[in-house]
């Protein structure tokens, strides 16, 4: 408020002396709305250090800058915001109300930037390339099916080649480093190969709906000793399924092998056709039993348990894509119990 005394009669005639009060209102400083687009994070960071150190010189020392550079940074920030952020009178140092708001905002931004840097550093670069996986005849596991869906979702740029081979060939090729990894039956782990058990499969005896024993409830193990067999090609002494051979020899089976295949589905097909009796992983044929295609035979405890391994060469130099596969597969199956891995939905 400014009082103005008017007394010049030549201007105002004979008017009495009067006072006119003129109140001057401060004009608010409105920051440029585009300033947020130009606001430099480095200016906010410098201001935050100034407040933390309570001095320009202290901030300069901490930031390894000159005092002049810090003062200029503070001035640029104040110009952009259109407010005084710090009042300095001799040795006194006061943060203004606007400065307090700017400081709170800077701390929040600093926290977000730090979290962003941490998140980015922990994020794997998107893997590209190609993997070749060798697998034994038809793996029956919903967990395995779901793994591939999850793997493709996470690594959409990795190409996948799956080759179905007998377990013995898979082991040989992995030893030769001819593929990324293999999933195979392996009773004795060769040197230089690393492994992780994926499935523990219990094999049991079955016959098909065209066999004379199909549907009979009172069948004993002795009733099977003369029956002919449908066999896996690897069901030979010393091969990956040799426990089945040992079981037949120990129990005194006298029937001959009349049909064989390296493929799970073909062995099952021959059993259903009535060629003979044979062994299959019990969890893989539940739907066939329920739908009347196969019949479970004694012994009740099954024939043997065989481990299905993930195999890879210890000395191989994996590509980015191969490392992504091996890590993802091991981590994924570790998240499921063995019983969960053996569930086959719709098998």
C-alpha cells in the first residue's frame, strides 16, 4: 500500500487535500507450461545435494564440480521453476517453501530413477538364436507342455528344433556336442555329461483290448510267463531300458518278442492290436485304461522305475539361446514336484 498526497491546486482546483491509497498486488510468476519438458534431472539432483550438504561448497565437493558450476545449476533450476529455492544471507542458508517442495519432488524422482536402474540391470536381454533338443519317444507330462508355452512367451525370438530319437542315440550325440541338450533315459551317466532328473517313470505290464487276457480280474504273474512280448527297441541288456529285460529274466518269462519299436505310440499301438503283453510308463496310459484300450496286468507294484534325464555337455560353449533354455528348463521343473510332473492331462 502506497499513500499518495494530492495538494497541487493548479491541477485539482480547490479540492480539499485528500489521500489516495493504492494497493499494489504482487503479480504471480507462472512457470512456462513447457518447462516440465525441458526440466533437467541433473539440475534436480544437484539441488538435492545442495540441500543435503546445506552449502554450495559442500555440494561442489561431493559432486566433484566447481562452486561456480553448482551455483549456475541452482540458478537455471530456479529460472525454470520461476521460484527462489534457497535464500542465502552471509553464512545463513534457508530453503524456501518452494525449495522444500522441489526437494521432496527430487527425492521421489531420485528413488524412481534408482529403482528403474535396478530393474533394468536385472532384466535379461532378449535372447535370440536357435536351440536343438533331442527327446526320447513322446514325453507325457503336462508340466513339460506348459514349459514350452512359458518358454516361448518369455523368449519369442528363439527358434526351436525338436528331434525324437532313441535314448542311446541321444546320449551319443550329446557326448559329441551335436545338440543343445537331450531328454533321455540313461542308467549310467557318461563322463563329461551333466544331468538333472526330469521324470521318474514307473513301468508296468499291459495288454490291449484284442488280447485274450484283456479284462480278466484274476490274472496272476504266473499266467503271464508264456506270453509273447511287444518291446521297445532299447529293451535289451545293457541299453537304457534293460531293467525290463532283467525283470523278464528274473521272473522266468519264456515268451518271445514278436514286435518292437523305438516309439512309445507304436509300442502302444501294437499292444492294443493284441500282439502280446508289454511295458509302458504307467502315468502315460491312464486315458487308454479309462477308455478301454489297455488293461493293467500284475505285478501291482509295477516292473521298474526308470529316470528320464535332462542331459547337456559339461564342456560345451552354449550360445545365448542355449543358456536361456537350460536355465529356464531347470528353474521351471524345480517349481513342480515329481508327482506334478507326471500328470498327463488329455494323454
